[in-house]
C-alpha cells in the first residue's frame, strides 16, 4: 500500500484497476446468456449434463433424467428437486417463507425442522450453518484465504477466493491488499487452466466453466452455481506453477474437478505437491473424503500414483444428492482422508 507509481497512484490500486478490466471482460459474455424465467427449465440433466426426456423441478430451473435420480416412481402433482427440499422432512422450502440454507453445504431446511441455530457475524451477517462441523470448516477456510503456507526451497501454497464488489465497510489497507493479492493471482490461475484444458462453455447460458469456478460465480442453475469454490495455487518465488479448484460439501466430502500445472513447470513434482497440500488442509478441517474428476486415460495414474479408488455402487447413488460439478465423460474417484 506504500508503493506508488510516478503518476501518484498506489501500486495496489493500479493492480486492482487492471484486474477489474480483465474480470469485466470475462463476465461480459454472461450478459448475453439465457435467463430462466418462472416456469422455464434447463434442457440438460443436472447430474449427467446430457439432454433427453427430463423431469423438471417446479420451483427452480433444474431438470434431471429419472434414471440419474434413481427414482423408480415419481409422485403425482408438483415435483421438487433435492436443491429445493428440506433435508429433514423432504418438503419444498419456499424462499418466500424464509427457509434456512447452510452457508457451506447449501442444504436447505425449514425453520421448524432444525434444532441448532449456528450463525456467524463476520463480513456477512446472514451466515447460517446446519451443523457445527460446517461452521468450523467454513471458518477454517475463510481464515486461510490469502495466507502463504511455506513448504521448502521457496515453494508455497495459498488458498484463494475472489473478492469482488467495493466492500466499503471493509476498506482497510489490509483488506484492499488482500483483494489485490487474491484477485490478481486468480487471473493468472485462469490462464494456466485454459492452457491445460479445452474450452468448456455452455451454449445456452454462455457460462465458461473455468472462470466460473475460479472466480466462484453463482448461477440460476444449481449445476453452474460455483459460488462455493476456492482455488489453491502452488508458487515458487511469486511464480504460479500449479492451480486447483476445490469445493467442500460439509464434513463428508470435498470435490476437486480441475487441477493443472503450467507447461514450463510440468514434470517437476509440482502437481503432486499441490495434491498433497490440499489433502493435508482437508485433513486439518476434518473432511472425510476427497473426490477427483479424472479423464478416462488418467484413471490409472490417480489410482497408482495418488492412491485414489473407484466409488462403490452405494457411494455413486449417494452422490445423486450432492451438487457436484457436471463433467460429462469424466470418472469420479475417491480417497478417504
């Protein structure tokens, strides 16, 4: 904050201006994407991402194949998806009635169906958590944002999350510096991801999955609601070498759909260092299981080198109740932590 350019502008504010231009350019295509109005639904399954005969939720735009939901018989009348129903009683939670939604796992509840009222009076006063473990994991993640964790030989890893908006109530020097640090590094992380993955854009909504996840943007569609993603980067002397996206669904599991190393730093063990650092962090947060999305050609690598395993049939069925990133053609593998 005490470094200034020749024109008198602070270096950090110059950084934020440069980042803001990049951020707005990334977000501009979304304005041309489809907006779902009341009664309109997605044309692709929220679990497998494919089109076909879909069962449409009567409360949100989500739609699903009946086979993907493992539903044998649908009830008569209106039908509501798991994203819209109370986790305790299974009845739809009407937003107008002011139901509760966990700030970590995003499960919904009726006021009368919960016994605990775990709240957090941090930056946002409306945080609520369905369990003590969700509260502790969320607090643990937020306290780690922007903190550099040193490993060896100048290498470190950092947990990042996009800080957008003005946050005028929190315009302290520390907050502005954290915003510049996190957001600038996330812009670099997107470039590394795009270097390693093919473009993944939804033609209907114009959502590009990599910036959507790195910048933790939300969406009307639950399958594209990435507001709870964090990025983890591996650096050496301020050079970003590897980057990953993670999302934690409560104490039971976390997902890791994207992880990449930039080309000039591949083959040097950086990928493994980042995976091990993420696993250690999740262990300290008492998360039980990590899921990775693997391309079919890389399944053996994840299993032999990183000790991941195929999911049991019962575990696959339980994942129908979790809002994982939809990546057609990928295989989800597990590792117990």
